[in-house]
C-alpha cells in the first residue's frame, strides 16, 4: 500500500495518442493470466478486490493491452512498464518459466493480496532489472528470497511483508540486502523471517526513510528468546544514523534497554512507535527535539520516572497522536500551557497515575479518541469536559477510575459522534447517563453505583452492538424495547442489578443477539417465547431471578446455544423428553440448580448434547462473543465479550471471568429429581463437571461413569444412592473432586490413582462405606479384588505420584483474571495510532469491551 501511495503520486493521466502494446508482451500477459485461476474474491471492509485480468482478452477489438486493467505502458515505446494486480483474486503457482519474466520493461510490479500457492520467488526475477518498485505483500509466497532479487539495483521500494513468516531473508541476509539495494527508500519486511540479529548494516541504507521491521523482529526475537537470549536487545544504535527516517516502527518486539538519547538525530521523524516492548528507564528529553513528530506511541513498555506533559505541549507542536499508556511512569498533567497547543486526535494516557482531568483538554476540539482509563481521577466529571470535542470524539474510555458522576441533572451525554464509551469500574451514582450519539456502538457502564430505571431514551440507540449495564444498582422494569431497539445488538448484559417485572417479549426475527445476561436481578414471569427468535444466541443466563416456568425445552431449537443458566429460580415440573428439532446441539454448560424440577433426569436429552461428546477442542481458545467489526479512523475495531459466569464446581462457587472452550458442565443439583442416574450419560465423553447433588436419586452409581475419562468434578452427594462405588472409577485420572457423601453407599472405597488424594468428607454420611480415607477399616468380605492387585506402594513405585500431581489440578476450564493462553489485548488506541494505512496481516485486533 505504501508503494501505491508513493507511486500514485507519479501517475499522470495519459494524453495523446499511444502506440499499441507489443505483441510479445500481450501474449506474455495472456499466458500469465492463463497460468493462474481467478477465484472468488473475498470482499472485506478493505479490499476493493476484483479480478483485473477479466478484462484481458485476445479479441481483436480489445487487443491493445495498454488499455487493460492493471497495466500501464510507456507512452513512447508501448512497452508494458507497470503491472498492478493487487487484490485481483488470483490463485496459482508461479515458477521460473512464467511468462511474467518476459516483461523485461517492467518498472513497477505489484502482486500483493493474491494467493500464489506458496511459490518460491523464481530467480528469473532478475530479468526484471528495471524494477523500481516491487510488492509481493500478502500474496502467499514462501521460501528463501533469491539472491537474484538483490540484483534489482534500481529498486526504491520493496514490500515483502505479510507472507506469514513463510518468506525467509537469511541467505542472502538482511545485511546483504542492505548492502546491495542501496537505493531503497521504502522497505517492508513485516513477517519476513530474518534469522540474523538486529541489522546494523541497515545503517548504510542512508536514504531509507520508511522502515517497518516490526513483525520480522517480533518473529526473530520471539523465536530466539527461547534459546538464545542475546537477541532481546536494545534498540539498534545504528538506527539513530538513519537521519532521513520519517517513520520508525519498532512496536511489538522485546526490545529492552533505554530509548537512546541520540534519537534527536532523527530530525525528520514524524511517526515513532515503540509500543509493546520492554523498554525501561526514563523518556529522554531529546524526544522533545523531534519537532516534526506527529505521532508518538510509547504504550506498554516499562518506562519509569516522571514525564512532564508540558514538554510535549511546548515543544512538539505538530503532535496529533500521543499514546503513553501503561508504563510505569507518572504523567504530570498540571500544565501551564494554554495557547498554541497541538491539535490532538488521539490521546492515550491509560494507567499514567493521573489524578485529575488534564487541563489542556479544555482546548481540544478535534479529538477522536481519548483514553484516560485506569488512573486515579476522582469526583465529578467537570462541566468543561462535557464541552471537549463534542463533535469529533468517537472513543472515550474513562473506565477504572474513581469518578462519581456527571453533575446532578445530566443524563444525556453530549458527544454526538461517540462510537465506544466505556465508563465501567467507577463510582458513578445517580441515573444512567445516555449517550446522545445514535451511532453509538458499544456502551459500557458496568460496575458502578447507578440507580433508577433504564431511561426510555436508550431505545433510540438503534446502532448499539453491545450494552453492558451490569453490576450497578439499577432497578425498575426492563423497557419493552430491549428486545428489538437495535437489530445490531449482539451482547446485552444487565446482570447484578435490581431489575424486576417480566422480561420483554420483543425479541424479533433477525436479531443478532449472541449473549444475554439478565442474571442476579428480581425478574419474574416466564421465559419469553420470543427468545426463540434469537437464532444466533450462544449464551443465555437467567440465573438468580424469580422466574416461574417449566423447562424451556423450545430453546433447544437455537442452533448456537452453548450456555444455558437457569439456576436459582422457580422452575418446576418434569423435563419432558426432547422432541426432534429441540436438541441443544451445541450446549456445553447447563446449570439448572436450585430450582424445583421433578421427575427423572432428562436421559434422552443427554443423548442429543453433541457438543459434550467431544473430548478434545481443536484449539484452545476463550469462549466469547465477537462483535461485528467496525471502522474508526480507517482502522477496524474488533470487540468481543467473554463468557463469564459464576458456577459451582468442585464443591465451591467459582467466578469465571473467562471460560475456555474445553469447559463442559451439567449442573442439576438442588432440585427434586428422582429415579436413577441414566447410563446414557456415558455418551457425553467430553463431560468435565457433573453435579447431581441434593436430589432424590436412587439406585447404583452407573459403571459407565468410568467412560467419562476427562471428568474432573463429580458431585453425587446428598441423594439416596445405594450399592458400591464402582471400582472402575479409578480410571478417571482427571478426577479432582468426587463427592458421594450422604448417600446409602456401602462396601470398600476404591483405592489408588486419584482416589488416594480424596478427603474423607467426600465419603461421609454413608455408614456402609469403609477403607481409606475413612477411618473405618474394611472387613475381608468388603475388600475389593482390585485393591489386592494393586497395593498402593506398588502404584507409587511406578511413579504414579508424579502423574497424579499433574492430573489432580485438572484441566484449565476457566481462568481467573490473569491469563494462560491469551496474548496481550490489542487495544483500540494502539490501532488508531496507525494513522497511515499499513498493510497488515495482523489487523484482527481485539479490544476487550467488557
Ligand atoms: C511451470 O508451471 C507450468 C504450469 O503453470 C508447467 O507447465 C511447467 O512445467 C512448470 N515448469 C517448471 C520448470 O516447473
Ligand atoms: C499448489 O501447490 C501444490 C503443491 O505444490 C500443487 O500440488 C498444486 O497443484 C498447486 N495448485 C495450483 C493451482 O497451482
Ligand atoms: C490479503 O489478501 C487477501 C486476498 O488474497 C485479502 O482478503 C486480505 O484482506 C489481505 N490482507 C490484508 C491484511 O490486506
Ligand atoms: C557501511 O558502508 C561502508 C562503506 O560502504 C562500510 O565501510 C561500513 O562498514 C558499512 N557499515 C556497516 C555498519 O555495515
Ligand atoms: C519492569 O521494571 C521492573 C523494575 O522497575 C522490573 O522488575 C520488571 O521485571 C520489568 N518488567 C519487564 C517486563 O521488563
Ligand atoms: C511552564 O512549565 C514549563 C515546564 O514545566 C516551565 O519550564 C515554564 O517555566 C513554566 N512557565 C510558567 C509561566 O510557569
Ligand atoms: C502517583 O502519583 C502520586 C502523586 O499524585 C505519587 O505520590 C505516587 O508516588 C505516584 N505513584 C507511582 C507509582 O508513581
Ligand atoms: C461549553 O461551550 C459552549 C459554547 O461553546 C459555552 O457557551 C459554554 O459556556 C461552555 N460550557 C462550559 C462548561 O465550558
Ligand atoms: C440499591 O437500591 C435499592 C433500592 O432500589 C436500595 O434499597 C439499596 O440500598 C441500594 N443499594 C446500594 C448499594 O446503593
Ligand atoms: C418493537 O416491538 C414493539 C412491540 O412489539 C413494537 O411496538 C415496536 O414497533 C418494535 N420496534 C421496532 C424498532 O421494531
Ligand atoms: C419469525 O420467524 C418464524 C419462523 O421463521 C415465524 O414463524 C414467525 O412468524 C416470525 N415472527 C415474526 C414476528 O416475523
Ligand atoms: C477501557 O480501558 C480498560 C482499562 O484500561 C480496558 O480494560 C478496556 O478494554 C477499555 N475499553 C474499551 C472499550 O476499549
């Protein structure tokens, strides 16, 4: 894309008569076309993809190839000098005999955003010796970059980025490249696999003014930091000699050390991105000598000390983007500068130890993004702030401060273009403020102390994708409009308030709702039948209310439903056997506990719950609802809402702020279920949590439970179960919790494997049980044969203990805040900082909306 920008400047309209294109070049082009396939173009928000070669044909009246799409000829000679097939939906391999290499007059070759089937770049590329610009970005090339490419000594612009680390620049190396291609002005090597150290040889590319090595370094360092620590080094000093640099992207690496004072030498610098490294020390004053700086991003480093905002305001008058978020420094915002301020569009002061709204915001009229989250700003939002950038602000994040309100009367917020508003985790009191922007996309005001009803004005926000009012003290009835005011709405989170009355009946066909959480309120009445219209619904939590209904088996038609929580309500009656078409095909968590269900356990339902039959997830991820992407400032924003819930597992109530896709749970405890535990439960081979406690179940513990080999938590306590504990249950080596207390079980407790870690209260209240861990010894008639076969000393001798220690903790089914397999969230701000379009294979950035 840079190439396009750069070169489009040179493009002039063709005037006058042109010679026809040369026959040999025409046929080379047609051959090239024929060697490839045109595939279905993928239309996303970015690409204006279309098959340019469609206009290429042999027909007589169309024979002037200079007029074909994507081609430009020299006006005098008629030779094809430019070939631009970017985003042309091409698929296929290119090899050394490709007719492409007959187009020896080419000066400009752009093949980006196609799929060349992991072809290697043929060494015949050297035939195109007149090339000044070459882009193979995002086009599925692979292999070592050939030395012949470095013979293209006229190259000024080279973009090999985003071939997903399949392209290697190792032999020849980046240093060789720097050596040979001395005329380069534009170099894009994001996601090129460079296995050398940080390239000091680059210092010799003295005319290099645009450098984006970001992802190749990331790759390099990420790879090598596992074995050779020397590559997690400081910012290469040599960069400070690249005195024509206007853009320096070094973000997302593991660079350490200080920001070099010599950065002052980069006098042309306009964009400096050092975000997401491990830089430390203080911000050097020489930064303030970079008078041309327009965008500066230091976020997510380990910089410390005190940073004086005045210095930025006084010295860097061209700044429009300043992102200092999430370091270890304190930002002094007590500025005395009030005139001739830079005009900002992006301010990111997340987690900067700020305790008041920075005064300079008074005079900002063009802000699009303002992030002051995770600071210590307390008290009322000052009146003047409600005048800041009212016509331009699209993203505002004040979450995680100590704000108490917006002034007494205000409840309509002034910002008319607001897209994303996050006021969560403050101490806001009074009525719920309503955004005035009808284009609002996400509104998050969870975890405050808001009171009163949901104002009816909410109903006019018909572009909302996510509404999160959870964890407040809101009350009143839910407005009727909630089910249908926005067909875009994907996530509706109202849990942990004081809402009462019935749930609206207005859920309409065509709704995008994927997550509904109404739990922990005082809602009454029945489950609204119109929920059956929410065919995209994945997560429904109506727990902890006063709903009076029978089991809503009709929800089983929802093809995507994964989580159904109805616990702590007044559900009653038998759970009827499922009818065809009501099968909950994707259900993985069902919690019906603490209701008044009667009758037998829903054994035929168990057969249908296919999602619980898989043992392995293909890839470990978090369960979440993804919001529709939207564009702000030319960048796409992907928001998501994690599945979160409180569930009793392993005998305690646990709050899961996130859930992994391994989780499966059936929780039917504290009801009046009768009858036996159906053997059909054994078909749910992926089941990890089963809780049937506090019912009236009778009969034996089925042997088939031992087929549930990933089971981690099994609670059968407080029933009327009889017979022995099946010896086969020792095969459940993942079992970490096994409570059968308060039943009528008898005989010997199985011994070995996990059972040796179980505590005696899990067996209590069964007068007929004996053996470890109970103190009651088994008589001869009670001892089980397996126990004789496998004395525990023998088991230990074979190293079971180590195995046990590994298993006993169980698989990670949910994670407590902190994270195990998630990488850092890419925040919206970091994205918006990229003022200039950047060809990026990593656009899919997530922002945590809730
Ligand atoms: C190159 O690919 C063409 C098909 O596109 C094939 O006919 C030819 O044999 C290939 N040549 C070589 C040297 O692999
Ligand atoms: C893509 O590459 C594979 C493996 O090299 C090859 O078998 C296949 O024919 C290629 N497809 C096309 C359309 O060139
Ligand atoms: C890469 O190219 C594909 C088409 O082959 C396109 O759909 C995709 O959006 C491109 N990615 C980027 C980051 O431009
Ligand atoms: C830069 O080039 C000069 C001469 O071309 C050479 O002497 C010097 O060693 C090079 N510097 C680096 C860091 O490669
Ligand atoms: C950040 O700096 C602190 C000391 O100020 C150090 O303990 C910590 O390890 C550093 N973190 C990283 C990620 O470098
Ligand atoms: C304003 O602040 C700057 C930097 O903190 C300081 O150098 C300057 O003297 C101050 N000016 C006034 C008028 O206080
Ligand atoms: C945050 O700022 C306060 C002054 O407002 C200061 O006392 C405190 O040390 C700062 N904390 C850190 C971690 O820098
Ligand atoms: C907000 O701006 C309007 C007009 O620009 C002005 O009349 C009003 O006094 C301002 N309010 C505050 C609190 O600054
Ligand atoms: C929440 O609101 C109710 C009335 O709706 C009130 O009784 C209660 O004290 C409030 N709780 C808090 C923590 O403000
Ligand atoms: C929502 O449903 C109500 C009641 O059915 C209806 O009156 C209203 O027109 C609907 N609104 C929209 C936007 O569909
Ligand atoms: C919604 O769709 C269902 C079936 O697709 C249909 O029976 C029902 O009448 C529709 N409801 C409305 C309000 O359009
Ligand atoms: C707002 O900031 C908080 C804390 O810094 C962050 O967790 C949250 O994801 C941000 N919200 C949005 C919508 O970006």
